[in-house]
C-alpha cells in the first residue's frame, strides 16, 4: 500500500496555514504546520519527514528569517524533498534567488488552488533517481568542461524549473535535454522534442497549443498540440529564438499560469510538463535584437546550461574519435588505435560542426578505408589504425564543404613534439594546476613533473603556490 504524501506548511499567518491544511488534507495529504523558521527546524528534528513523497511549502517572509535563507538548511536535511517558496512579493529576483538556493519552484500569493495542486502533483512524482547517469556517447569525455556539464545535468534533473540550454550547433543540446529528462522523476513520461525553427510561423501556434475543429480553413478535426502531448513529461523547444513574438507571449503565459487554450477553443487545459528551451545563438544577443522577449528569457534562464564546443574539450576529441570509429567499424573501441601524428591533426582542427561533424568524419573514414577481412575473421578480432594520411585529407575537404578558408593543417610532428604540446595544452587548460593537468593527461603528478623537466616546460615560471610539490609516493 502506498503511503500518503507529507507536506510541511511554514507560514506565520494562521489563516493561511488553516486554509492550506484544509485544502491539502481534503486532497489526501498529511499536513504539518510551522509558524517560524525555527519552529520548522524543531518540528523536523523531533518528527522527520519521510525522504520520499514529501514536500515543503515555505513562505518567503517569516518573523525570524526569510524563506530564501531557510531553503539551504532544509535542503541539507532533505536533499530529495522539494521546497516551494510562497510569496506575495513575487519578482524575478526573489524567484531566481530562491531557486539558486535550492528551491524547486515558487508560487505567488494569493494562492491559486489549481496551480498549487498541479505543482505539488508534479513535484511528488516518484523521485527516486537512478544510480547511473544515462548521458550517452555524445556526452562522454574526461575534460573539465564535460565534468562540469554532467554535474549541471544532475542538478537540473532534481528540480522541475525551466532550463535554457545554449551551445553551438552539433554540440548535443537535445541530448543534454534528454539526459535531464532521463535522470528526473519524469523519466517514465513523454519526452517531446520540437525544433521550432523547422516549422513555419503560421503553424507554430497550432502545433504548440493544438486547435479546435474549424479554428481555421484547414482545421477539419480537433488536434492536440505539443503542450498536451507532453503530458507530465518534458517539452524540449529547440531554437526558441525563431519563434514569433506573439507565440513567445503565449508561451510565457503557459509557464506562469500552467494553463492554455487550443487555437479557437474555450476550454482551459492544464499544462503539466516541464519546459526546456535551447538556442545556438547567444540569448542575450537575441534579446538585444528583439528576437527573444526579455521576460521569456528570464523565465527560462533560471538555471542555464552551456554545452562546450568540441574545440574546448581537449583530448576528448581523440576519445570520441575512437568510440565513433569503433561504432562505425562494428569493432570494440579498444581495437581502434590513433597514431600520434593523426591525433595531432584531430586536436589542431577547430571542429566547426562539433561532435556531429566528428562523428560524420569518422563514419566517412570507416567507409573509405575499412577493407573486408579476407580471412573471414570476426569483427571483434580486427584492429584499425587511424593514420595522419587518412584524416588530414578528410578534414581539408570538410572545411571546403562548409565554405571556410582552408588553413593548412599542422605539419607532421615527432612523438616527443606531440607529447610536449599535449602537456603544454593540459597545463594551460587547467590554469596551471599540475594535479588537474596530470588527471587530464591520465598520468601521475610525479610523472608530469618528470616530463616537464625532460621537455624543459615552464622552467622560467615559478610553481603555483596552491599546487604542492609531488610526493615520492605518487606513482
């Protein structure tokens, strides 16, 4: 038998507490009350909330503290329990501060019952996150930017707030959105991905909101839009800067009111999904150019996620190249080897098409150079060596296809020259932190210092004060 969900109401107004307790008890929730921040903490110390299927409604202004100041101690006690701020003084600033402190969402007073119950229902979906993060191949990598990105994804998955994902074309913005969805309590619900730039402006409203029969000439039947189809899942809107400004106003109302109407309809429908927006253009530039409404931007940009371009991911390029080649050749990635000179070419190329371009080029190479095994050996016994002569012409042609000026690829280097450059790049990417540089390179700190002495790297630079010298046991 499923236990009843618990809700703690923290508000200094007795009438508000009584109203919420009556409403929520009628809806089947077990409700507790507290009039001050200290009373809330004392109540929880004597009678803790269950870590699952619990929620806290927290007033922004309390006699002894503020809701924003209380969010972090509450979340430290109950990291899995959603905290919703209630405020009669709603503003972008207070909402953003509350959510940055750990709140899941906020509600304006006077409380709208329908919005309150809808939000509680969404937040109390089964919130057991899986142990492993299904990030997928395109988000693999050990560079610092990717570690940071995966951590942002994990944090975003534990909340229901709107998200704005930015990044160049081909970096994997939709995959980031899918990862957030798959790690969230909504993972059993639909994930609806829509590229708004691929739909004519005349049809966007109909596709987004749906339409009633006869709403316009070609509307022969009622149609459900994306807002309804997404259910309690996630609606991913890619390239939001291409949406008509009037549609952006309507979308903003949906985010604020959690309700909408079909085109030509009079029935108010509940919006239950989470919205994730994305753009490959700097959103502030879109706002400055009048292509993105500033109020919608602020509504979506509460927890921004920026996906790094491939050229900023260091040796992830070689790691992904091996994975993509193994995938295309249908052999284990461990059977794919990249010659040092070929790796230098991969690292020197700017990858304007990002991960998507890398994958396409590895597929192209597999088709061009993969020969059938004359001995009839199984794929798992085969190996593949990527040489400079294979990759350089492909990347030169790739630049010509996208109309870029073809800058010469770096000349062949010796193994030592390549290793020296990799060490310099790792030290630069880690801002001089040798411990981090060693982790990027996959070697011990002691080995890194030995290589630096061998290649005379940084002899004129004093060691950073924050980076201790290597111990003799570091091997």
